[in-house]
C-alpha cells in the first residue's frame, strides 16, 4: 500500500508541476502584467484553487482508515464525503473562472493560437482534480479469507453512495462506434499526459 501511495503521489506531483509551468508560461507570453486587474483576479483564483487541492488531499487521508468492524458501513465518515464534494464543487467553479479570465485576456491579443494552450491547461486541471484517491483501507487474509466478507459489505455500501459514484446504475446504450471513439479519446489523453510529463520531469527524479 505504501508503494501504491508513493506512485500515486509522484504522478499527482508531476501533473501539478506541469500545470503550474504551463499556467506561468501562458500568462507570461500573454503579457498578463499589462492587464493588472484581470491578472490579479486570476492569481487570486489560482491561490484559492491551490488551497482547495491541498484540502481535498488532506480529507482523503482523513477518510482513509483501517477497521475490522462490520457495522461501520463504508468506513468513510459521511461528514468527510460531504466536505470532499463541497471542495470539489468549489474547485470546478474556480477552474472555470480561471479559464474564462485567460480567454478574456487572450481576446485583447489576437493573432496567436491561445485556444489550444487554454484547452491543454483545462485538461491538466481535470487530471489534477480527478486523481486516484484511496477512500479507505481494510485488511484481508489471503490465506484464510478473514476480512473478505466485511470488505465486500463495505464496498457494496460505498458504491451505492450516489454522491461519489454518480453514474453507477445509470442505463446507457453503447454501440461499437461509441466504444471505439471513447477508447481513442482515452488513448489520446493518456499519450498527452505521458508526453507532458516526459517533457517536464527530468529522468531519474522519480522516487
């Protein structure tokens, strides 16, 4: 579990570093200092965003606990789930505001391809918010199976929480072309993330 946690944290930190670099480069190339009021507003939104990301990561660690008591349900306190969802909602709003401000500032300097860079930052922001999160841990014996029944029960309760898993149980119609398109989008996004990380993170820096 420690190795998994370290791998996740390395990936998250890498995305965060790439995102901040892209944002700084964009605002520098945009000569954002010449639009002081909008630039200050954007900086405030980014500061609030960074605080929100720190809070959501801390809440995940708070909700992650080990227990062998079957009656404790999903093992994730309801208050923690509510706080997480509130912070995620605020982060979504802040990212929209940051993107709108950048687009507004870009309109004053036509002739350059700002849109692809704005979209690239939007993608990285989504990656940072939608990072893998460990909601809880539970011990299971691979030899005797002890704890497996409790784990199944906990997962069954957790997955029924529509606040966390909005699309679980929803009825959708998929055809082959839609599946193929979704697969292509997934491959493209994965390739884009890998390329950004390779360009930004020096080799050998991985823990």
